[in-house]
C-alpha cells in the first residue's frame, strides 16, 4: 500500500532514452512471448492483440528475425479470402523451433530429457528407467548428462539457451539447491550446480508440480483459470498452485506440498518421516500391492488393474475404490487450503479419478464442507505426463522470452 | 506471459492528458497511503521516499489538504537540529483521523464495532458479548446497526467513508455474500447487503483471518515479510495467507481455511460436518473443558488455566500440553501447504504457544519434515486481538486510498 507505481515524467534526456529502451525491450518480449504461446501469428493480429502501431510491430519482428528467433513468411493462400482482399497480405510470424532448451524431468523411477523448441514443441526426447538405489546424486548427474548429449550431438540446432530441471522435491529458489526430495533420498543436494558444470550450460530447477501447474496454466487444461491446483502422483504426490493468477512458491520453495498433508492418523509412516500423509494412500505401488500385484510396474500396470476392476475382479475393484476414496480425501485438503476453481490431476490420481469419479467426489465431500460450496472442477492434465517437463523447458526459456536481446546482444 | 505491460508512447493529445491524470491519481494515492501507513511525514521525506519532485509533492499535499484528508504543519522545534539548518523547515504531512471508516468484527461470542481514522487510529469502539442462539442474521444486523449508531451519533466526524466487516467464514468476493460460516450457522447469508440498507453506507466484507494477515503485514508482526500465514483461534480457527507478497483469496474466498484441515482421524466431528478438523482440538471451550472448567469463559478463563498449569495444577498442565501439541500439528499443516517464513498466531493459539513453545515445536516436527528445513518463525500478533478489526477498516478505506478524489470529486 506504500510507494508509488508510476513516477512523474520529466528529468534529463538520458532517462527518457533509457525509458524508450525499457519500452522497446518489453515490446520485444511481448511479441516473442505471444508467438511462443499462441503459435504463428500474422503481423496484423500482433498489432491488434498487443495494441501497438503497425510500424512498431514491423520493426520488432524484423529485429527478432535478424536475431534468429522468429521467421516471417506470407500466409498460405486461402483463395476464398484473398479474392476479397486488397493490398499485400500480412506476414505470418513464427517462433523458430530450432531455438531450444533442454528439459529434464527427474522421477523416482525414470529420467526424461527432451529438447524443446520455441513454441513449446518437443523436438526429441529420451526416457530411461532407473531403479531404486540409483539415486546417488553423482549417478543421476552422469545419467542426465549422457541423455542430454545424445539429444544435442546429432542436432545442428542453432541454439540451446539452457537447461530446466523438474525435481520431485523442495527446491530453494535463490540457488536451486534441492533442499528435500524424500523419494530420491536427497537432502541439500546441489544437483543443478553439478549438472551445470558437467554440461557447461546454465541450469535452473524447480519443483515438479510447481512447473506442472505453470505449464497447465500456459498450455494445458487450465488456460485462463486464475485459481488452479495441479496434483500428480506416481510414487509420491506433488502439488503446485496458482492463486489469483500468481504461481505460489513459498519461502523455501515448498508451497503446495499437499502429498504430505495428513489424510489418516492410523495410516503408515511416510518416507518423509510423518504418519498418514496423502502419498502413503495413493500411488502406483500402493495401488498395485492392494490389488495383489507386484510393485514397480508403472502406469501400464495401473491400467491393467483398472481394466481388471472394470471386468469384475473384486480385489482390483476394492483397490481402485480405496484409492479413489483417498484421492477424494486428499483433494479435499487441497480445496480447504487453496480453494482452487479447477484441480488438474495427473498420473495415478488422474487414472483413478477417471475410473471412479463418483467415489472421488464422495471422498471430497466426506472430508470438506467447503468443497461442497461449488462443484470443484477436476480435470485431467492437458499435457498428460509431460506438464513438469514442459514447465521445465519454459523455466529455461524464460530469460530469453523476458529479454530476447539479453545483456550481451548476439 | 502474453500481452505487453508497457505500451508505445505517442498517440493523440487526449491520450497524453489522460496519461498525466493517471500518473497524478497514482501519485496522490501514493502520498495519502504513505502517511496513512507510516504516520506523519515531512514533505522532504515524502520527496525522497516516493522519488518525486519537491514541487510535485507540494502540489499533491496542498490538494490533499483542500480535500480534508491531511493537515500540514511546521515540525515541532528541535533546537539541536534547527541550529544547524538554514531555510524554512519542511512541513509535516499528517493523515486526518477524522476521516474514518466503521470496522465491524463479528465473532461467535462477541460483536465489536470501531470507528477507525486515517492513520489506523481506533477512535472509539464498542464491544458486546452475544450468546449462542443469537446468530440469526437479522438479529446480528440489528445489533451491529445499534452499535454503529452509538459510535457515529455523538461524533461530529467530518466523513465516514464506509463500513468493513470481518466474518468468521467464507466470503464471496464478487458480492460479499457469506457463503459459509459454520460457527455462526450461516450459509449464503447476505449480511453485508442487509447491513448496507440499514446504515445507508457501502459495506464490504471479508474473512476474518484474511483481513488479519493483511493488517499484520501492513502494521503488525509481519511488516516486510513476503510469505506469512496468520492463524487465530477463539471458538474456531481461521487462517489467512500472504504468499510472495500477495494476499490469497482463492476462487470462492475460502483460501487458507486451515482450521478445517485434518489433524486427527480419530477426532470429534466438527461443526463443518467433517471429522478431526484442527479446530476441534484447539479452542477456548475445548481447552476449558479439558481443564475441567465450564465452557464459555473467553480468553480470561484461558489465562486462568495457563496460570493454574504454571502453578502446578496437573489437570490444567495436561490440558495446556495437549492444546500445545495439537497447535503444533495444525501449524505443521500450515507449513506443508503454504511454506510461510513467518506464522503470526493470535487468540488461544498465541496463548498456548507462549505458554509451551517447546511442545508446539515438537508437534510441528512430528507432523511435518518440511517444517524442519528451516526454523519456522512463530510470532504473536502485533495488533493483538484487533488484526481482523484493523483489516476490516483498511478494507473500507482502500477505495479512498487508491483514489482520494474518486469519480465524484468533493
């Protein structure tokens, strides 16, 4: 409530010149960000969407072409429309997908690395399973380095601006130290720093579900929604929240760790050390063992259990109903704490919710009266399993999008 | 990430004129907001704090004087300093406390109404107990109206800009409908609308703890803290959160309802209908009955139990330890969900925390490993029991502070 947001005009000439450069940088960022998110856009549309002059847009896009960040081409002929038109058609501005970031998604049983281009296109990807006991930080750094080099080597891609990493744990924002990743057994692991040395590129990292909610809000099931929670479960459960349009981080990067909210005081001890956390109740291995299967099967094994339940296998049906009930109880915590308009679910939570939406809603209602005020809108992730991966790419691309020239112009 | 935040300069003259008026309005708001929060401030300090020209500040304060919102006076003589000074001393700008808002704090057993002046000064207040069974909406409207008229009648105050109400429940932001206030037994109560008709003034309302955290952030124990949770307990427990400097509301106004997060699956049924909510474990009546006292005694009775525990009364000591443990378990939920740097506690939570900080911290550690990453800084509310009341006044004053002239200049 204190402090002005707009200052008086005037002052020496150099300040005005700096002001113009600030405006220009902001406009450059707006154009590149627009085509990055919305895809190919004509100059005419950019002029109207960004409320800038035609000549300003022309200058900006020409500059971005020179910098190798976008291309400009005449639109494909559309005979019906072109007949009605007079004058030259407006050039279409496309983000160049050969401007890329490396995105890394660390999961408990899998490492995925992808080369993602401007526009959010996954150009190449590699995904490797790794077993429990292979979570030594050094070992993971080596594995990610190998997978990254496979993607980069044969490329001929003009530019990789950096690396973004999705982590199933609490990441400190100031220095990207991994404070706590219970399912990897990591405490204060300097993973991004080590990876950066290995790859010789800048590495940024954030919590998987925080990246997931950002990606779903940008390109997935929650575009335009101001209050959204994203929850995903494979082995653990992670949560990320956008509230009032703003991504929540918390003081230590631990906001939205809803997998460690209590759902059952009589429950099992969690890997985090507490008792009865949500993630002790819903997860791949928990569902598989409840259904009488061996753990470690991944989402395909979960699908098999869901099909067996559907086909009348009683033990599987009970296991699915139980998972659906606890999915609801945990979602009730999410609603009580954050009051989202939309909850985006991914992983086992999504599979279970699609199989038994009625049981999930019973669980929500049992545990939260607040959730009953309006129907909570539960949706499957629009980007499927890739939300954290895409979010990691966006994190790595963010500095380029914010300032396409950068301090050291190309 | 899409859309520009700064637009190209230029355009027709009317646009430039409009721009100047926007800047002027913003500066006017900055000056009034500054003295409202920081208290009397010299023109020289305003010039430096707000980074505006001396003459601009002079124009703005003169305008605010004309509008009856501030006064300007020479500073009181400070002989030691004035000897060193040359030229006229800078005038001191003070907010006028006779520009007021009515603040109403509805609690389960009490209604407080206060006349709060610019600068955040409580000028007059009236507080009345009311018993369970007197929560009929009409009855409460009448009681608040009577108390308000008592405060306004003998005043001679120049200006009351509106009414702000603090509600122990979920308030919809769009129309201030009280969606759910379980401890008052209200569902979809149009309390603000009814009160507005009765008083003939605009009435705004929000959740008590949301107003509480805003007030603590502005004037209390969390000034300058970007990630803060405020929790208070009397009969129920309310929570409000500022994350990354931004007040959280949620889609329905229900964000931060941490009193209804689960702490004990074997617990009692809550007034909200769920089982084992935090507020079934910690509260005035719960503590009094555990200590073998009659319920309904309020915070003085709680103090008496704390003193008895201190003096060696075993039953009281057990009751306090139990409350402290569950205070910790509930705070662990707050940390797990929101990851605040500071938790501001008020009411019974504050009393219990001050009596047994060690037991509270044990409870936090038992229930959350994330909370152990850094010591969570628990602080007593800087505004004591008044945070929601002061927050309600700020809510009512906010339109004046944002635009001191308003659409219809005085």
